[in-house]
């Protein structure tokens, strides 16, 4: 076989493959256009329910209903994409109260009362038998919404740079150095007439002046005294610089109480309990657990049934603010609740934990085996790639990350110290003045008692003398 024949056969193969690909592409394009024509101008019934931030309705001044929410944005985008007209059908409120929102939506959907359910479903084998779903639109991790932690008091800022162990060792080391230098002074050759008390007092003053950075003169010329004094000065250079370098941050930077960041911490916490939505099935994995932190949380939920959220997510927020509980929900719900609270309270009243290792995929409900499902899913891929979902979520949850503990950034400029920052040294000064005044009163009382006793002894002596005569 010649080289030209091989090249001709290979070119023919590629040409046929390209033609098949073009034909297949054109076929799918025609099918896509045909489906778009079929779905256009159709009336689609959509559920109306109260489930913020997904979908909720508000009454305008004219008495009409105005719909809002992330799911409303998605369904509006779909209607504009296919030029469909949407009709909102209200969910049965009494059934929502009795059976929960998920069961009610599925029940009315199977009765063909609506065509699309704009609700963030988590796909399970049970509900897959009753309806189809869109492609996963969002992937959400879970957090713990909890009260904003209190700021630790700055009255103890002066002792905060060192732990209790460090302070204890520091005091013991100071006393040991004073005692050792006093012994060296008392027993130094040649022996001089100096008492141990005077040696102890002199070395105490020297050690304290080195600690405070005042400096002092050490007259002894013995090598042992110089070694101890030199090592003590070297140690104080390191210790004092470490203390002063950390002290300003403790005085100026607010330090918050620790928050609950994991389910394990929540399970063993004696102050914070979990509150969770029972309608969406999240409570079931805790109530049915047989071991580990999940079982402890389940026991807590059984002992505190008022923390099981049966209504909207706003009930979970109220449990956080009023009962000090931690609301277990996905990121979008938590940020929405924080944004709602910040509209009326500019200061942060809530924060949220680090991501909990628990994620869910959310999809919207579609009719079972509908011929329009695949074209809707086809265009929803463009919605995902466009980044509109992220944009809509950020629009409804603006500036909530500032309330995340550890997320606030320093201003980058020098800040003057305030009276609150200086409360710790001021408190120490007040304590010192109070102690000195107390000691002064004790000295006056002891002096008066001693004087009274001496006067009484002198009077007794005079009386004895007179009676003796």
C-alpha cells in the first residue's frame, strides 16, 4: 500500500467523523430549539410559601403580594429564559403546620397543583420516586449560629501576658535570688559587721530596681555576687521585654470569650445547647444517634423540646438570641438571619462557627418524567457558570462577615489609648492606694492601742507607788 493511499484513507476517516459530529450537533440544536418553542408562552404554576431566604411574600402598600428570595430569583430567571408566565399557588398553611413544609409541598405537587417547586430539596431515594429534580444548584456547608461572645474584662490585662505558672515561677525565682544574694553578702569574705536582715533588704531593693528597669549600684566586688547579678539582669531583659511587648495588645485589642466551633464542643458544653429545624430532617440524625457527640446532642434536644424549630428559620434565630442556643443550619440561612438582625441592630449580636464537616446539595423539584425537564436543566448550567447565584446570595447577606469572630481586620493606623485600655493599671493603682490606706489605719490603731496601754501601765505604776507609800 502506497503512502498516498494511507494519507487518503486517514483524511477520509477524519472527514466522515467531522460530518457525523456536525450532524449530531445540528440534531441536538434543532431539538433544543423545538423544546424552547414548546415551553415558551406556557403557564407554570409555582408554589408560594414562607421559607426565607429561599422564598417569602410581603404585602405592599397597595395590598398586593411581592415575592422575594433566592429561589424567587432563580425561578424568575427561568421564566425570562423561556419566556414563561408564572402563577404563584399558595401552599396549604394548615398542612404546613401539621405535617411540615416538605411533606406539604410534595403532597400538593403529586396532585399536580403546581409545575415547579422553588424549594431547596436535598435529594433522597424516597422523594426521587415522587418527582424529578434540577441539577444541584448550590452546595452548602453547615455552621453554628450563636450569640456574639462577650468581651473579656481588661481589669486583668496587667497579669494576662503571663500564665499563672509563669507568674508563680517568677515570684519564686525572685525570692530565691534575693535570699541567695543575701546569703552571699552576709557570708562574704572578709566578714563585716552586717546583719542578715540588712543584707536581705539591700538585695531586695537591688532586685526590684532591676525588674522595674531603674537600675542600681552593686558595691560587692566578689565574683559570685557579680555572676548572680549578671544572670539576673540578663533574665530580666528577656522577661521584661516579653511582658511589655505583649501587654499593649492585651490592653488595646479586645479579647472575646471562645465560641463553639465543632459539634464535639457543643455536645460537651454546659452553657450552649443546639437548636435545629425538625421539619427538614436535620434533627433526625441527632435524635436517632446511638453513640458519640450526636447522641449527646440528641439527648439535649429531647430534654429541651422547645429548641426543635417547627416554624421558619426566624424561630431558630429567636432561640439563639433569647435562649443562648446554637442554630445548626446551612451557610445561606445563617448569613441571611444575621443580615436580618443587622437591619435593626447595627452592632453584632450573633456570629457563626467555622464550617462543620457536613455539606448538602440543593435542587429544585420538577414534574416526574416531564419532557421539559432536560431543557430546564440544560439552561440552569448557564446560570451556575454565570455566578449569578453567588451574586444574589451576597446581595441579600451584605457585610455579615464582619461579625465572624476572627474575620475583622485591623485598621492599620495608630490608635490612642483610652480609659478602658488603662483600666487594668488604674485598678492596680487603686488597689495599692486602698491597701496603703488600710495599712495606715491599722498602724494608727496599733499606735493608739500601744499608747493607751503605756499610759495605763504608767497610771498603774503611779497608783502602786502611792499605795505603797
